[in-house]
C-alpha cells in the first residue's frame, strides 16, 4: 500500500497515521468499525477522468479509496478474529 493512502486509511481508523507503528489486538475491532464507518460516510467515488475509446483499457484510471482499503480491512478482520496485534513500517522504495 502506498504511503499517502496508507496514512489516510490509518487516520480514518482512528490511528495517528504514524509510520512505523502498531495497533494492539484490543484496539483492532473498534479501529475496523471506525474505518468502515468513515468509508461509508465518504460517499460514492466517481472518477472525473473522461473515458477512453470503446474497448480501450484505461491503465491510468484512479482507484477508489474503498477498493484500496480492502486489503487493510481484510488484514484487520483477520487480526481481530485471531486476537493478533498489527504492526507496520515503511517499505523499501520501488525500483
């Protein structure tokens, strides 16, 4: 997950957005609920980019925040089920 999107999602979950950091298992269910609520309150996201020619695949189309949040929601859901802490850090730069 890219840094700016990750920070946005962490803040939506009620975390400071600090990297590196962690979320204790006890806080995960409420953070997950806050994240889902914030995503729902954000409303539908519509691309303002005009569509290309019919049949043309648009590789530059923006990805909705809800779609980007899916891996984090799945991770937090699994951590909540298993009672695990979640930790994160900044990854290696892409080459």
